[in-house]
């Protein structure tokens, strides 16, 4: 991938051979943003597990104390009283068969998170092949299949993020905007990392945190010293 002049200049600030502690890394992330828009700080965590095995899956959700700085659009699959509860709680879209049909026929994805009541999962399962690859399928482990839709919506709007392994055993998550400042970004990172460490599967052997990289949306990656993260 070819990088622009501005990126290459900023990348000189980062020693590719070094492993940084969290404070240095966050400071560098803020110094190495390259675009005019407000960039997001991202964490990329490689784990010593094999996601092909069900007993080594790492997946869950955590509420970041300072949110992500992003407005999250929530779709709720629910009927009757639960639909009314979802609307009152501030869901952006609420529906049942009508929403499933809209996704199927119009290729509609104007939402960031989908929540469903358990009784709706039979219907939602029909579009699992569409929602799954986009990471939008409601899941009990992430708290998005629930009878308490009001709490789910509140948590998501407050900064709840889902983390899960990709095919290369890496978790990719936003930590907040660069403009949050060092302390808020550090708080969010430590909350996320604690959740990921707590979610370590019993079947995982050897080193669990293989590598942790922080970067801004368009900036260079900054490697963290993983031995210091688990002290």
C-alpha cells in the first residue's frame, strides 16, 4: 500500500522496532494523525488462540467509560410491548417482519447495531447469512439478544462495543476519538483490555496477548509492550 507524504512524515515519529508502554503509545497516536477529519483511535489485539475451534472463541461486549464519540444507530427487532419499550428507550428503528423484509429486498443497512428479543430470533435467523458477515447479527454473548431491550439500547448508546475475533485471531475495536485526550483514551483501553483478558478461554495455551497495536484511523501502527499490560 502506497502512503502519502504526510503519512510518511508522521510515521518517522514511530520506532517500528520498539514496544511502547500505554502512555507513550497514546501520546504517539495523537501526534501521528494525518487527516483533516476527527480520527478515531483503534486497538488491534492479536490473541494466542485458534478461532476455528469453538472452545477458543473470544467474544463479548463492554461499555467504554467515555463512549466511542460516535453516534450509534440501533435497530431493534421486537413486537408489541417490547417494541413500545424499544421506542421509548430511544431505538432508531423498531420492527419485526417489516424490517426483515426491508433488509432482504432493499439491501438496507442504515444501522450500526441490531438488538432482538429472544422470541424474534426465529425470524431474524432468516437473514443470518446477510447480517452475520457484516457483524450485525444479534448475539446473546454481546447482550444484543435480550428481553431487557431498554437496558441494551441505553448501554449501546452510552458506548458499549462488541469485540470478537476475526479469521486471523485479531480483535479490532474503536477506543474513542483522538480529541478525547490521553486519560479518557487510556481509561477506555484499560476497560477493553480487562474484558478481553477476562474472556480468555480455558482451552487457550501459551501466550494469550500476542500483540497489541494502537493507531488512529489513517495513522501508523504503534506496538505496545504486552508484558507490561498484564502486570
